[in-house]
């Protein structure tokens, strides 16, 4: 066994990536405070070739020092936009026939591992690091999804959670 060098990985360059087919997943960042978390979203979105990121509310936007630190250039490859009002963004995506999933612990949440519905187009909403999803968004969700946890903490870091969730849905939509 040997570790592969970067050139052996045969990754696309930014132009090739931009031209490549994307998985129809839109990630919405709902008032994410940390630029490092937003940067991690970009890097994860690039890794799984998702359609785009929508930054809402107080989420920082590129170019931003903290985003650049963790995105490591993914802000150049991943399409993104800023929409101040998350409700407007979600309503527009609903009109475009996206299934809207919020990652949140609610009285009706479905564990990620039990959600098997294969949809054509999917929105994944990640909420604020402290407050979670905006209450005004909950009635617009098709489902709330949660990650089962077995320790003492009530939640994962939002960027870690997004990585797990996006990998799960990217795998489903690619199959």
C-alpha cells in the first residue's frame, strides 16, 4: 500500500469541475455564524459535487478570511448565492420542485439512516450553530432529519453534520 500523490488522484481542475454534472442537491446555510463552518460547507459541496450553496441571514460570504481558510479554494468551484431571507429562498426552490429537508431535532424528525426516499431534487438546510433552524422554516419542510447520537452532547458541529448528511444523500442520488 502506498499513499497517492495529488497528481495521482486525477481530480478535475476548477474549469472541469464547473463543467461537470452536479448532484441536484442545494445546501442552505441558515444564519451560520462561523466562517470556518461555511468554508467547510464549500469544501464538502465540492467533494460531493452538489449543485450549489445558498447562504442566508447572517452567514458570512466569500471572500472572507475564515471561509477561505477552511474552503481551500472551493469557493471558486462551487456555485453559491446569498439570499437574506431564507423563507424566500425555500419558497423559490419549492416552486422548482425541490424536496425540502431540514436537519433538526423535532418531534417529527426522521433518523437519517431511515430516510430512503429517492427524490429528483433535494434541499438540505443546516441551521445556526446555537439556535438550529429558524422556526419560520419548519412548516415549509417536507421532513426534518436528525442524526442519532449516543453520547452526552445534544448535537454535532454543523459542518461535521453537513458532511455526514451530504455524503448520505449524494450516495442515494448517485445510485
